[in-house]
């Protein structure tokens, strides 16, 4: 499962969820954080070894499932960024992360391919961010669960989201080593 704590549920407590995710970013450069994530995921895969698909508890995600969620979030965010930049106040649809992880699993044999795809997509998104103007970063999309979100906020949220879930995957490995 994702974040897990009910008080940080993105539907039940969108403000709390936003604050939690942004706390993982703090004052760090969001582009720098995002640029480091592909290597962090590669490191997790190497560290996991034969534990890549093991869940620490029933109903909790394995390291590979956490990585899958990070990849799915990048795909979704890529669309959201472009909608915000190209449309006036677009509707930003939410998605339920658990069915995505369950229905779109990454086979162990495809991990390297998926990570290369993620790295390429992430690099394109970081480059788009780098060339964006302050006016573009202030553009707003209307998230159906969390309300108005600027491109700037959306980009920073993914940075914190990366860190939150990389930490979740590391914690999963520690628990498996237990």
C-alpha cells in the first residue's frame, strides 16, 4: 500500500497529504531531487536482490511495487504538467494507486527496461521544468481531490513523493532483513 496512514489519505485529508509529501522535500531543489531518483531506484533494485518482490507484511508493497508506483506517478504527472501548461485551468483527475500497482505489475525480467523508460521520462520532465518561466510555474490545474494546484506545486509534490516512497522501499528492505 501507499503512504498508509489514514490521517495522510489524499482523499480524506488532502491538506495533510500535501503537507506530508512536501515535508520530504523541505527547502531542497525539486529538480535536483527528481534528477537523483533514477539512480536511487537502480540502487534499490541492486540492494533488494532476491527480495525485490517480497512483501514485508500481507497487504504491503514490495520494493518492486513501490518502484512501480513511482513510475506510474511519473507517467500521470507527465500528463498533468502538460495539461496545466497548455490549457486554462484543466481538470486534473485523480487515480487510485493500488489498482495501478496490482493491474500493471512490473515483471522482474522487465525492471531494467522500466527504469530506463522512467529515467528518460523523468529527464524530459526535469528539462521542461528547467526551461519554464515563473508565469508558467504559476499556472493552475484543478485537482478533483486536492483543489487548485500550480505547475510549481505539482512538480514539488512529485519531488517529495519520490523521497517518501524511496524511504518506504528502504524501510521495506530493513524490515525484510529484520
